[in-house]
C-alpha cells in the first residue's frame, strides 16, 4: 500500500511538472492579448531612448528588433533632415511573439514609418534555440514578478560603442553552422493589428545580415531558402521587405553578427537612405 501511494505521489508530481512545462512553452511561443498587454507595459516602463525632437518632428520612425538592431542604430545621432525623429524598441534574444507584441504597441503610437528586423520569423539559430527562448521568457516572467522590467527590455540605448572585432576562424564560426532558414507565421492577433492600423503608417521588414565571411560559408540553396522565407512572411503579413543592409567584412562586427562602432555607421547610412525614400513618398 505504501509503495502504491508513493507511485501516485510521484506520478502526480510528474504530471504537474509536465503541465507546467507545457503551459510555459505555450506562453513563450504564442501571443495572447494578455501577453501583448504585459509586454506593452514593459516597453512603456523601460522608456526606450528617443530623439529629443520626437514630439516636434514632422516624420517619426520606430525601429523594432533584437540585439542586432540595438547594436546597429544610434537613435541619438541626428539624421541629416532635422525634421525626422528616430526611436527604437529592442529586446535581447527576442522570440517572434515578443516582437509582435512590441509591434502592436508601436502601432498604437502611430509613427510614420516602422522598420522591423525580420530574423525572428525567418531564421533559426541552432538546435537549442527554442529552449533558449523558452528559458529567457520564463526568466523575464520571474523578473517582472519581482516588480521590475525584464533586463532584455532595457536594450534600447545607444548603438555599439566598441571598436573590437573578432577574427573569422574555426572557433568563432562554429556557432553559425546551425543557422537555418525557417518560417514562423505571425499570430492572428498581430495580423489583425496590421489590418486595423492607420493606413498612413508604413510598416517594412529589414534583414540585418551578417559578416561577409559568415554569409560566404552558406550555400546558394541556403540563401535561396532564406529569400523564400522572407517572401513567405511578407505574403502572410502584407509587409514588404526593404533592401537588406549590406553584409560587411569581419572588422565591422564584434562577433561576426553584431556590428561594432564602425559597422554601426553603415547601419545609420542605410537608415538615412530608407527614411529619405519613404519620407519622399509621404
């Protein structure tokens, strides 16, 4: 009888653990109104860096992305046209659903142009990537439970201030072997927000690329597959992809994907060209 009771207890504990993992996994990779509201609050409380002229500007731009976006764009740097204000909302190692919630939040602010880093929907960073995203999401939930904004939502500050770069060798290139094109469709909630948005708001995807030395290790089939994923997500969302930021040589990156101070200059030149194009169409 005692052995039977122990089996029941262990089975119950195991079932509860599995249910907890299932619901936490669902929470990490699906988007609900509750999750969108929570992330909107985090973004608001984190007070992302904005240009000082944001309220007075005639043309407002918001850039949404991961740490790649954070490293590349200096929103404190003046754009040649003084009536343009740029801000960014970035989340370190963001899952696609997290950036979708950010997009819903930013759409309510009604800027003139929103630029979204496309990687979270079209690129997988290795076999353990999903487990890492799940772990980070649960860590964010724990952090907010203590009354604070998760650290990953405090990444909207200045672009990279480092001049360091990393040599492309067998060690530094190893982590990119697992990079594979993938398709993660947008949630119905985000699609509806895009449909319902003010038609004056232009929304565009952008692809940040990687070091030339990394890109050159990928086959023609790999690059074609990534292009197909870009096209597929654009078709699903109705959001076009602007011309990609050029892949630069390794001296422009701290780790072959995040740009350093020199690489950030190329990001800002690209941004200025995009803004000029869409402002002319405004």
